[in-house]
C-alpha cells in the first residue's frame, strides 16, 4: 500500500505520517499498550493505511518480537506507507517529542508532586487508559469470535487468563506456544 508518488504528494504523505504518529506519541499515556487504540484510529480509521485484519496481524506479529510495541508499530506502518523514509518519519514522530515532553513534565511533576491536583490529574489518566484497552480488547475478541467461533475464542481467553493470572506463566511463553500450535496446524492443513 506504499504511495508511489514524489514531490508535493510525497511531502504530504510524510506530513500525514508525522502527524499521525506524533498524536500517538503525545497522547499514548501509560506506554505502548495504551497507544495501541490510538495506532488503530490513525492507521485504520483516519488514514486507511491498512484494514482491521492487517492491523491485527501487525499487532500480533509486533507483540511476538522484543522491544517496545509503539516503535515497532510506528516503524512498520511508516515503512508500509512510504518505505524507509516513512519508517524514519514515523519513528521520529512517535519517540522524539515524547522524550522531550517527558523530560519537561517529569521535571515539573517532581517540583509539584506534593500538590493534590497533580496527584488527582495523574490518577485520572488510569481509567481512561483502562477504557481504551477494554474497547480494543473487545474488538479483538469479536474478531476472534468471528474467525475461530465464539466457544473457542472464549475458551482461549479463559485459558490465557488462568495461565497468566493464576499460574503466573509469562505471556511470552503463551505467545510462543500459540505460534507453535498455529504453525503445526498450518503444516498439517497444508499437507492434506
């Protein structure tokens, strides 16, 4: 879906990439997971750089690799839209302003950390991030229900919840197991 244009339209594409990922970087309170709904809004809904399914695949693959999800998503989507230059623009937009703002805001918060309104402001962000993550989770659960069937999707969610929350299995082991099961299932299905 890369744009094959030059001049003004290439500049416009890079400006759109910068604007999209700048918004994600500046509004993604709480780190990478809370930024995922913002990535979805920009890449799928606003600019239509990818479909819901492509976004889900990108997110799933990004979660299997080490490193922060925000930079992986920005780098890949930027590359997909406008090659290496798009990737660089997206990475700069999602990281540099956030780093600068973090330095400034953490300095200010340290000075005023005893004030009640500062503590209330920090606490107010938590429910908003929770709702954003819940909406994204529901969207992915609906897609899983449509592709796997609701019984299997709910069963997988319950198994994952028990493994991670009750048995304290690290999510990376769960992801690796799912990848291996999927690959083995694909090989069996492809061979017949």
